[in-house]
């Protein structure tokens, strides 16, 4: 089974604090299941994990409602107020498709937000509850995240979108940070985001070199294929990104079993609650 580990839906009329919609006109429209499913099927992607976009519990509830009747959505990564007191995860755990939470650090002004004691406590509680934790971090967060992951209990942590390796992030700085993260045995990295990070230059040698470094540093057992759709739509087609990752892995001579891991098995390991859902998905 091939899984897209990071997909978004949104509808502007819902009124959520959806930053991408405000950022560019191309995103100021509905992006819903019917808009992406045909492209997924054409690219041989069987299932996806739906990820929150806005720092609002109401949006997570909306995503869960959308996912409830879609068997190809095999998990939802939601939002909780990490710094608003001890999070009661009981209602979220009652949601069959809720598989994880995301620390959306990029939307917080304080670069050290993730080190606040309450935030660390809630991340710890999420992992102890069996949820996956994903982190949207950019360069200003690297040192803080590296410290915090060493304080957390065993459990799967996933860094979004190649650690937000924008072109203006010095490559040596990024490599150093990724190597620090890779010391944490349960920390994974998403192979996603190049079309958004690099725009029309996402197929350049500089951008593609990030994939080489990611494979070298993390190895195939800790990389997760993801699209970050629809953030890519200004610069790449869904199938084009799938083909680019497939081609990269083939050029690097990655074994078939490891390709399968990147395109599915690793997402299951990073989101343990998906085990109870995955058997209902029709494989293309």
C-alpha cells in the first residue's frame, strides 16, 4: 500500500484561520477530496493522512468529519493547544481516525515555543497516549527542537517537509541539524515540500541534492513520502511529484523493500493508531 503521509483540505467559507489562503491567490479556493483523489489514483497512491492547517480545534473536528466516510483517508493529524494547560487527549483518542497531533511551530512567533514546559509536557503526553507527533519547524527552531526531542519519551516523531530547507537556509546548517535529529531513533523526516520550498526551481540540482542528503542522513527506514498537496499546486502536479520521488529512489538504487517502506510502511510505524484502520483501504 502506497500512502501519502501529508495532505491538506480546506474550504475558505468555513472561516478558519487558514494562513495559506491569505498568502497567495492560488490557494483562495476550496481544496477538497474530489479535487485530489483522481490524481492520487493515477499516481498509484492508495491512501493519505490528512493534516491540520489551522491552529483551531474546530478545523480538526471538520477534518475528522470529512475523513469519517472516506476509507482512503487512513488518519488525521490534528491540532491541540499545546501551551494552554494539560491537554485532555481522551476525546481525541475516541476518534478512530485521529492518529497524531502537529506542533505547527512555523506559525508561532516565539522560536523557543517548543521548549516551554507546558508544551513539552503535552508532547510527552501525546506520545504516551500512542499518538504520533509531527513538527513543522524551520531554521530558527532547529536548536530548540533538537533539545526537546531528547527530553521526550520513546515514540514516533516526524519532521515535516524536509525540515523546511528553503534555498536561503545554509546547507551545512541544515545538514548539521538533520544529523542532530537523526540521533533520535524514533524521529522521521518527510520527503515532501520541494515544490513549495523552491518554487519553479524545485527540480534544480540544488533542490534535488536535499533528497540525496536526506537519504544519506536518515536512511530509507525513516523517510516518509508525502505530497503537502495543495501547497504544491503553483509549481507542480501531484503526479509529477510522485514520479520525481520514484525516479530519485530508482536512480539511487534503493531496494524495492525500502521503496515500499518510504511509500507506506514507515508512515504506519510513525502513526501506530493507523494499524486499526489500514485493513479497510482498497489497494489500487
